[in-house]
């Protein structure tokens, strides 16, 4: 019976030891979890703070850029106004030397526009000349299309096959596939492939 009591005491003693160990483990785990949550919250707060400072810095940079641009525009406007204003001598009268320089600048710009206009006029003249040449060739072509005795005789001598008409003339096809008609002088006049009817 002593043995049984001793065994029961050992059993109870071992249970209390193991129970203490598990309680300690649980306490460590919860402590680690809370530390992790606190650490995450701190990191998030730091990120938010960094983003706010970054946004604030960007806004300040943009404001500075806008201010610089406005200042540059203002300076340019005042400089232009000063340049356009008449220049004065020490006694307050208008300095004619600068008037002459301004007049020369205006003359240079006027001569440049005059040159541009003359170049434009030359280009128009060339266009008109080419139009006149085109009209002459059309008139020449009409003259060329008239039938004469020479053209009729030449048509009879042609050994090539007649394949159609072009402006009232018979069109012949040559041995290499070129198409032509006989003009008023009895000569072959070749036709562009696009121009054929």
C-alpha cells in the first residue's frame, strides 16, 4: 500500500510540473503575438508618416516650380516692355541712335517678307508655265490625231494587230506588248498603259 501511495504522489507531482510548463509556453506565445502586432502597428505608422512627408515635399517642389515660372514670365514681360520703350539720353530726350536701330530691324523684317513674297510669285509663275505647256501638248495632241493621207498609208503597212481605239484612232499592239497609234505624219505614237481607253 505504501507503494501505491508513493506512485500516486509521483503521478500528481509530475502532472503539476507538466502543467506549469504548458502555462509558461502559452504565456510566451501570447507575449510573442502581442509583440508582433505592436511591431506591425509601428511599421505602418512609420510608413504613413513617410508618405505624408513625401507628399508634402512634392507639393512644396511643385509650388516652387510654379513660382519660378511666374517670376520668369514677369521678368520677360518687363524686359520686353523696356526694349519696346524709347531709349532716352541723360537729359531726358529720345536717343535717335536707337530709333535708327529699330527702324533697321523693321526694314530687315520687311525685306525678308518681301523676299518670301517674291519667291512665292516665282513659284506661281513656274506653275502657270507648266500649265501652259500642258495645254500646248493637249492642243498638239489634237493636231496629231487628225487623219491624213500619210497616216492612212502607214496604217495599211502596219503588220501588228489592232487591239482597240484611243481618241478615235486605231490602237496597235507591238511585238513586245507596247500599244501605239499612227499619228498624222504616219509615225508610231506610243500610249501610256494608264491613258488607254
